[in-house]
């Protein structure tokens, strides 16, 4: 069943009507809340910057955090090492 709802999301003093899956509502509202929290922090610290620049700074910060999380969760180096060790073990047991 396609359980969609329409909500109005407030981000940076603007409202955005969007249609979402009902089970994603809490996550989506929390994401908007986090954007607003960071935007307000930047507004306090950089009082003379235009809103567009502040929003760009928030977007950059979230992007940087996202990339750090991806790197931290990258299992490719471990998978390669496990494959290498598996091959070594297989060769060892074949020769025994």
C-alpha cells in the first residue's frame, strides 16, 4: 500500500509543501529541524552574511559530515584484505 501524506516543511523561514511516505515523516521533520538549528547558529555567528551564503555554509557542513560517514563505513579495504588472507589459507591447505 502506498501510504503518502502531504506536509509543509519550514526551512529558513520558507515553507515547502511536499508529499512523503508516512513512515518517513519523523526523519524528514528532524532533518529540517537540524538544518534550521545550524542555520540559526550561523546567523548568530555571521550576522552580516546574506541568507544564501548562510544556507550554502549549512549545505557544505552537512555534505562534509556525510562524506566522513561514508569513509568511516567503507568496508572495501577490509574486504580486500579478507580475500587476500582467504587465498593465502587456501594455498596453504592445498599444499598440505
